[in-house]
C-alpha cells in the first residue's frame, strides 16, 4: 500500500456579518413566530448556497440572542491592548533619569521590555537624541 502524505482537512470558512444577517432575516420571513418548521433552514441554506450546519447554527443563535446573537463577536475589539508611550513625557524627564532603559521605564511608569520594544521599532529614537 502506498500512503500519500498530506492533509485532507478543510479550513473553516468564516462568514461575514452581512451574509449572516441576510440568512437570519430570510429564516425569520419563513417562520411562524415561535416555531421554525421542518426543512426551512435547509431551503434557506440551499437558496443562499451555504452549508446546512451554517443555516442551523444561525437560526439557533438568532433564537437565543436575536440579531446580536448572529453577528461575529470578535469583529473589532480583541487582542492585547497596546501601551502608549507619550513622546512629550520623555522630553520632560531630566537627562539623568533617562540615561538607561531601566531609569527611563521607571520614570515613565512602564515596563523596561515595553520601552525596549518601542525603541527597536524606532518610535522615539529621534526624541531620545534631542
């Protein structure tokens, strides 16, 4: 027997909020208010050309949370929040307190590693020279 190395895994497709809302509104148009009838989610999924599971999960999320339950949760506000370093505050610190990264970090109230990473990204190299 010959086995070919490779992956048959499909990557999960992420559907945009606009499409999810269209599917949800189509499901709402075809239902009696409390009950989703048999075959409705299948018909809507075939009409909009998405897998059946997507239509079913949208109807389930819509029943529990309405439109807000359908849209993506992490569309804008996610991830680590970047620590801002004020360049004017660096200028106002006396020279003897900004001679090393540790001294400057203590004077600014940030971690030394954060300060060093900003230095590597050349955010305030010119400020330190003046």
